[in-house]
């Protein structure tokens, strides 16, 4: 596990300088980014004082939080340059420096997909510890049903973790309640011409809230601490 974590750390440190441009300034990345932003806007409090971004990376969603952690120092350098007034620190999401029952809300996007299921459980336990009673935790992960449908086979650690919503419910049942969940990226947008992709965001968002949502590429879940 330590070696895998070191691999991930080195990977993200190397990606940091071009991460925003390469991942989220193209039409495909913007499609995902906008859907995630719409979801966070609908769920998170407008008062960001006690909201934590667990795995803030380069600060893609730090407008929604006053606190942020990431284990990549190179990613944090970029986040701090964007948001010098935010309270950012280098930390593993499984063991944060915060007091128990400190936050009202927390979120973690594009983090769980790279971790072992043991590590995911550890982060869920840590989120439970630092959130107040009735606090909410938002996170996303690749959909197992979509991957099974597409016969997807991950190579190595990158993107290797997936779940069904039932598996998440079973994993979290003792400490959390699932408030809601949605899909992200159901349509095969990568097959559409780039200039057309932005016109399909609303259609995709509607489908990602329908009975088809578990067949989206990602699922995004809202847990409430019991």
C-alpha cells in the first residue's frame, strides 16, 4: 500500500503544472466539471466557513470550501496561488489534522477512484470523525454497473476502484445515511464532435438523475452522518 500511495503521489506531483489545462480546460473535462459544479451548488451551504475539500488538488472546487487538504505538495502550490486566503494543508485524507465534529460539510471528488477499498473505508471513517452530527459528505466514484456493461478492465491502480450504489449503502450503513445520489457523464460524450459536447450537458444531467443513473460513468453520493 505504501508503494502504491507513493506512485500516486509522484503521479500527481508530475501532473500538477499542467493538470488544469490537460484535464479540465478541454470540452470533455469541462463537461464533467460543469456537472459536478451544478451538483455541489445544489447541495452545499453558501456559507463555506466549515466546509472541507478532501483532496482539493489544484483548487478546482475550492470556491465551495474554506478548508482544503491534499497529499500532493505540487498540487497544493497551485491551489494556494489561486486561493491565498483559504486554509490549505498537506495531509492524507485518512488522517487529517482537524478536531472531531469540526465541519458542517465535506466533499471529495476524483479521489476514491485511485484508492484501495480499505483506504476508502479509512477516509469514510475520518470524514465521520471530523463532521458534526447530521453533517454531510459528498464523494464520487466510477460506476461498477457502467464498467461491467462496457467490459472495462482497469490497468494498475489508476481508476481501478468502482462500486454500485448498493455496495456503498452496505459499506456506510452503520454510520451514514444516503441522502441522494446522481450520475455524472452517462452519454458517450467522447464520441461526439467537440463543438457539440456543451449542448448535451443538460440532456446528460437529466438522464443522470433518472433510473439510468447507475449506468453513468461516475456516481456522486451525499451521505449524512447519523
